[in-house]
């Protein structure tokens, strides 16, 4: 996440988008406002949506939950608090 004021440094934002290969979330006054991504990332997401790959990825996540390969947010936060004594 980056604050909207950092959009002034377009070269840095472009580099961030390309290096991470992930959408970059932009906040305004601390709240989510928009998402920026490279053309490659956008095209990959669009292709995945068209081919049904997103449905497959969601099913993969559901399967992981059913097989106990992950934990819910409450469990994750509790584990982090315990680990770091928070």
C-alpha cells in the first residue's frame, strides 16, 4: 500500500508495479482508494478471469481450508501475538 501523495513519483510507482508483479493499493487519508498495476499484471488477471483460472484458484483455497492447510484470520493473529508477545 502506498499513500496517494506518492503517486507524484511516477517512476517509482511504475517500478514498484513492475517489480512486484502485483496490484499496488493506493490509500487516501488512510483509506483504500484505488489500485494500480502494470499492463502485464492486468493482462494476466484478465486472461485468468476469461479462462476460469480464478475459479480454479478459489477452489484451491477452499480445498486448503478443508484439508487444514491454513488457518482463519483470528488464529493467525493469535499466533502472531503469542509469537511476538503482543
